[in-house]
């Protein structure tokens, strides 16, 4: 072994007790954090398993719906009603784009105000 010079530090009894308390407190906090992490991991695992169950049920439901669609007779919709559905769908799409365009214009106006 190499010779090392030892450094001695004088510590008061009260300081030693406080240091020991702080050390134990830090250790306790770390243990609590580990417990929280374990609980979190368990909950994440449970969440993942539940999501898998939901996906499985959704797939089963989807296949069930497909089977029903194949087995059930298809309804005959009058041409008048089909035309109304197409018109209503056509009216809905421009409204969404109009809203988006208005939002874009508002954002552009705000940017111009900030620049000027």
C-alpha cells in the first residue's frame, strides 16, 4: 500500500447526529421513490394488458360486424335519399375548410401585427 496522509476533521456530536438524520432521511426518500417507481411500472404493465384486451375485443367485434353485414340483407335506399346524403356530405366539407381558412387568416393577421 502507498502511504497516504490521513485528514482528521473534528465534528461536534450535534453535527454528527444531524448528518446521520439527513443521511437516513435521504435514504428513506430514495426508498419511497423506488416504491413509487415499482407501483408505476406495475400500473403501466396493467394498462398495457388492458389495452391488449381492448384491442382483442375490438377485433372480435369487427369480425362479428363483418359477419353480420354478410349475412343480413342489404337495405334498398331510394335514390332521393341517396342524393340528400351526398348533398349533405358535400355541404359539410367546405364548412370545415372554411373554418380552417379563417383560422389561418387570423393567425396571419396576428403575425403581421407582431411584425409591424
